[in-house]
C-alpha cells in the first residue's frame, strides 16, 4: 500500500501544481491520482473520501473538456468569479448535502469520523466543480479542505497523506494568488496555457 500512496502523492502534487498554472494537463494527471487515492482511503474505511475519488474521475473529465473548450475558443483558460448570490447558493447546497451525507454514512456504515469526512467530501465536490468551471473561489474551498484533512489523516495514521495535504495547502495558496493575478491581468482574466 505504501507504494500506491507514494505514487498517488506525486501525481496529486503534480495535479495541483498544474491547476495553479491553469494547465489542462491537470485533469489526466488528476484522474490517475484520484484512482490510486481511492484505493487507499477505501481500505482505511474513509468511505466518503473513497466515493469522492470516484466522483473526481468524472469531474476531471468534465473539467478537462471545459478547460479545453476555453483554451480553444480564446487561446487561454479564462478565470471567472462568482457573484455574492452564487456564493451563498453554493455554500448552502454544499453544507446541506454534506450534512445529509454524514447522517447517511453514520447510520449505514462503519465509517471513521463520518461528519468530518463528509464535510471534507462535500466541500471537495463543490471545489472540484467550481475548478472545472474556472471559478477563482474554488481555491478558498481547497484551502479549507486541506486545513481540515491534515488532522483527519493523522488520526487515521495516514501520515504521508497528511503531509501531502500540507503541500496541497501551500499549492492552493499559490494557485489562489496566481489566479487572482490572471483575473486582474486583463479584462477577461485570460492567461495562456
């Protein structure tokens, strides 16, 4: 299992670094990373996290297609922002879905830390969808996921994944800064890939 964790770790870091640079290559690398990560977290009985990895495969395909279209249309992956109403709706739906999922997982499985795991999973789903849509706000959600994931993985004895999420946190801050520059750099927020 340790070799799968290492490969998933390296691919995961590459995926986030590529996302920070707005490269469409983030998506095929991401697919490989989440498949391997899914195997590891399933064996650790983090079922919400395992199901999340399966979702990420589809979300990465969607993002790959969306970013490729943006790049083909404008020569760049454009950075967009949500308005206040969109942010409120995304937050409400994410919280409601996460709490509902936590209740189900707690009732029907032997999951470890079902509420914590579900809140991370729900926020990750929202972040991944917003990333696929090129919304700058996704970085704030990834930062929250990274901060919450480190102690969860430490509690489960997944020290390599805890370290990975510390690195993800650093990359997420870098991504937020870089995407903000891209959005401010031009009227459309376009940056060449």
